[in-house]
C-alpha cells in the first residue's frame, strides 16, 4: 500500500502546501475586517504567491521533472528555497503589520468610547452640581422659615424660666403657640 517513491511524496507535499496556502488566502480574504484590510490583502497576496509556486512545482513533478537531484542549480530546485526565505520574511512583516493595525484600530475605538464616557460623566457632574445648588437653596429657605418660630419659642421658654410671668400671661402666650 505504501510505496517508497520520492516523486509521489513530493507531489503530495507540494499539492498539500499549495492547497493550504490557497485555503489560508481565501480564509484571510473572506474574514478580513475593515481596520486591517490593507495588511490582510498583502498577506493574502503572499499566500497566493506561495500556493502558486507549489502548484507549479506539483505540475512540474507530475510532468516528469526529477526530484532526486535537488542540489542541481535549476530554477525548479532554487525557487522553493527562495520562496521559503522571502515568504517567511514577508509573512512575518505582514502579520506584524496586521497586528499593529488591529491594535491601533482598537486603541482608536477605546479612545472614542472613553471620550463618550467622559462626556457622559461631565453631563452627570453638571447635573449633580445643579442639584447641589438646589439642595442648598431648599435648606436655606427651610432654615430661614424655621429660624423665626424657633427663636420665638426659645424666648418664651426663657421668659417662663425666669418666673416673672403671671398665669394669665402664660395662658395668653401658649394660646398663640
């Protein structure tokens, strides 16, 4: 069932790498969000290029190119090595940019949210100051309205305490209370 054939294994590996690259490119492009669309497009292009190189390699192996002499300096043998070096650098660069764009977009979003919350807190603060002023006015009016009667009652009690008042005067004073 398992055959020790380098041609078949090379075809399977190249086709699998091409398929995974195309699938990753499709997934990245399909699920991109607005804030990182430029870097997603860049990374998608790199994945398509990588998949194309391995699709070419798969077709060339199926057409009969030999994979046993991998150190022969032919375009067929050199391209996968350069692909590995260049694509690895471009992927790293692209993914770092994508993460950076995503973080910047999130920072802008959170800054807007924070500004909105600060504005709401400012509105609440102004309302609280207005209510505090109203509270002070109410207590000022109440204390003023109670001050006169309380002082009169206090004066009456001091007068009664001195015992210089007759019972007729006490009856007259208490009737008004």
